[in-house]
C-alpha cells in the first residue's frame, strides 16, 4: 500500500538569541491510509515540532526547515499558505492537548462546529448544524442537539476533548494528528478518549499520527511506533515488536519507567537518570550517551544511523551496541 504521508529527512531549527535550536534533526517515517503511528518521547524530543511543521504551523523568519513531507504526493513544506489552509482541518485535522484553550470560550459549541464545517464545505447552516449534532453523537456526547447551544466551560475536560475530536472529524479528514490528546485528562477519562479515538479511526478509515510521552498510550492505539530522542528517531518498529523486543537503551529506559502489572510492586520504577540534552549544543556522537549505561568510546563521537535490526524485519534502531548485546537485554 502506498503511503498517505511520507516524511523524508525532515529538519527544523530555530534561530534564537542563545543560538540555533536543532529541534528536529533528520527524521523519516510514513503512514499508510487507515494505519496509525505513535511518536513517543520526552518533552523537547522534537515530536510536536515535527508535526506542527508538517501542518505549516512553525513557519517564521527564524525557522529553517529542510526535507520533504509528502501528503498524497504534495510536499506540504513548500505549499503556499492558501493551499495549506485548504488542507488543514479538511484533509488533515489536528487534536491538541488542551481543549479549553483550543475552543473559543465565548462562542457556542454549535457555532464553532458549524464554522469549522462551512469554512471547507459549501453547505447550508442547517446542514452544518445537523452534521455537528451527528458528530457529537458519534463521539458519545449525550443530547447532542442541546449541546450545540452550550459553551465549552459548561462541559468537563473529557467532554471538551470529545468536542475537539468531533470538530477534527467534521470534514472526514484522511489524516488525523493527535498531540498528547489525553495528557490533560484524568486516568479513567484518558482510557475512554483513547478507546474513542481508536474506534473512530477504525470506523472512518482515517490514518492517525498520535504524539505522546506515554508508551501506554501508543500500546492502546498505534500500529507502529517511532521513539524520538533529541530531535532524532532512535527506534521504529511495529507496536507489538517494540514492546516484545525493544532494542534501544532509551526505549528500555522508557519501558522500565512505566508501571507494569506483571512486576511486583516492591520492584518499583526505574527512572532514566539525567536530563534530555540541550538542543543548541547536544553532546557529540549519540545524544543519549550522557544518560546511557552502555556508552562506549564510539558513542561519544559518532552519531549512530537508524538501521534495520538484523533480528526482526521492519524494526529500525540507531545504536552502536552489537545486535547480540541488544538482544540479550530483551
Ligand atoms: Fe547508548 Fe551508545 Fe547506543 Fe547511544 S549508541 S544508546 S550511547 S550504547
């Protein structure tokens, strides 16, 4: 199947008073129609900047962008603003982390949804209202027609996020980008929203890119996972493969730092020591080397390329450790 979105060697850097921030440093991935990719990493790993750039939302005189982001063959990075506006919210839609700041507080939910539909579709206000009520029903909001006349502050955080998802789906996008869609929600609501996103994605056939710091989230919804560190992808694999046979020390650290039901509580969690590096002056070689217990001389000077793992097809890893040592850790 050919890719719906193909990102090739994307680089994004920002010129700041303190120096050039290399936020994204040559990432490549693709997403096929109807499939989902989870992009995982700590704050500052470049996962959000990369997708905002693909949506044309980081363009400024201080930003330097390189590479390609082909959406159905069109390079999004070189399209003019008018064409990008046609694509955003129509062919590609985004769900942001905080629905309260994404929704207008003084405008009714119905008016916001109707506008989101009519900006891209030549339909009557009545037809857009009917579609809005239908979408609110789809995302599990009770009494959807009554809700159209309500304001965002009248809804709980989970319900507001459902409204954002409904708005994102309003124009049947081919690709949905969800940036930390559950981070602002409590744990039980998180689970409901993830289940909703996964089931809507299956029903509508929309491709999904989900950005998160939480490996538990990608386990729920992603077909494939890309782990990012310091602006680069350090490991990429189908989701089951990544959880069964992780090969990168950073991924091991992420997995060791999440609670597991199959481990005794007495074992506790193991945090990754240290902090993410400065993206203005990252360490030479592998950017993870100051935090990696396996670092060798080569790691201090040579950036490891992202290469296929000899152990599993479709599994890519960027690490100087010998494959048999990576396998031994599994
Ligand atoms: Fe650790 Fe070296 Fe692998 Fe980087 S390349 S993760 S420092 S072993």
